[in-house]
C-alpha cells in the first residue's frame, strides 16, 4: 500500500465509512487536533525517556502510552459521521482512569499558590504544549454540527487536566522549578 492516495489533492478527505468532506470541516479540525496532541505527547515521552529515573517515570510513561492509543480512538470517533457505528467506543471508565491518574500524581505535588507558566523541563513544557492542543481539540469537538458524544468531550476535558498535572509532576520529580506568573508586567 502506498502512503499517498492523491484523493485529498482537491481539498477533500474521507471520514470513517468513506463520506467525503472538505478538509476544513469541523470533524477534520477536531480529529486533526487530536493527532497534533498525540504527536506532542510522543515528543514529551522522548524527553521523559532521556531523563534519569525518577519516582513516577514508569507510571507516567505507561499512562501517556495508553493515552496515545485512546487519543487515536477519540480521533476515530470524531471522524465517524453521526448515525454510524463507532468502531472504538470511549467509555466512562476511560474518563475515570484519567481522574485516578490525576489524583495519584497530585498526591505528592506542592499545592498551587499562584498561576504557573508553561515551562520547566523540556518534558514538562512539552506536556503543557500537549495540554493546550487538547484544549483546542475539545473546542473543535464542541463545534461539530451534529454534536460530539458527551464522553468524548469529558475525556478531552479530563485529558487536558491530566497533562497539566503530569507536566507539573515531571518538573517536580526532576526538581525543576515551575515558572510562576509574576504580578507585574
């Protein structure tokens, strides 16, 4: 199978089940943004792997690997036209798993006293970038005319929360200070 099909050369692409839509369609924007987030998470994983071992490294890497797979499924669901069977259903359990992982990572983190700026270590900053991309995916998913399943919206919302906490946790375990928002400009 060749990687290029030439079917998108005129600004259209296929959804799951083959219906054609413009590449600017809200569904394409939403699942494309999930793909961007997935790539950014992959970059964060490479930075985490470069670091010396730290307490929660294995847990964070396992969770990020799982998230990358689930994000692919989220994209597939977003690419499935309304009324068609979704091949990989997201469930409430996926959302609950993220909540559990957020709680586990949060246990050892110092409480937030101020807003923090995205940054710190390469891995932490990259997780913050992934978080903002997931927020955009969520906004794009909300715009889909036929609507998006509530579970997809909840998953994307919780995923951005997880990535925020994971970015903080990575910085904490690497003993890299989080940049804080300064009151003066």
